C-alpha cells in the first residue's frame, strides 16, 4: 500500500515544526528575527491573515506570536499559562484576563531570550485568530 507522491504532498501540512536551537546572545536573537521575517515574506501569501510563529514549549503548551503596529501579540494556550510570570517580568506588565498579551515591540529581543531555553520547536502559522480573541 504505497501512496503516490501527489498524495504525499497533499497529506503534508504546509508548515512543519522546526526544532529549536537555543539562542544565547541578543545578536543570535536578532539573526533569528531576521530569518523568521524572511521566511514569512517568502511563504505567506498576500491575502493571508493571522500569520506569525507558534512556539511549542518543551514542558507543554504553545505560544502564538505575531508582531504588528509596534506591538507584539502573544496568544498563550491554557497549557502554557505557566510562562505567565516570565512574560510579566519581561514586559513589566500585569497578565491579561484572557489569553492574549499585547507587549511593546521593544521587548521582542528580551522576550525571545527569556523563552529560548523553554522552546522545543517553532512552526509558521496562518489564519490564527490573533485579533479575534478576547483581550479581557
């Protein structure tokens, strides 16, 4: 029972998880951000919305991240709530009542540095409901 190559292609998800390599310096983070932005430009279609990156955490849960209009939008899944104290410390902000965090974009390097040792993999995402989630 062997699938044809065409069936294999359609069965594959468009974006697959990429194993994470820990980032140790701000320069490493800035390089990752540049590479990630390039990947988004190359792979996201002009009509697509809700694009960003999903960080799958080694100890459980996911964080979906999108950067827009001088802000970082994080959608933290319930099983990743355990990272809230870290995000709070980095952002110097109170946790939101819902799952959606809005952080100033100048915290991006610190955020990635803080999360780096906790991340197992990253996956590009599209159609994630960043703006349609309740923020309160």
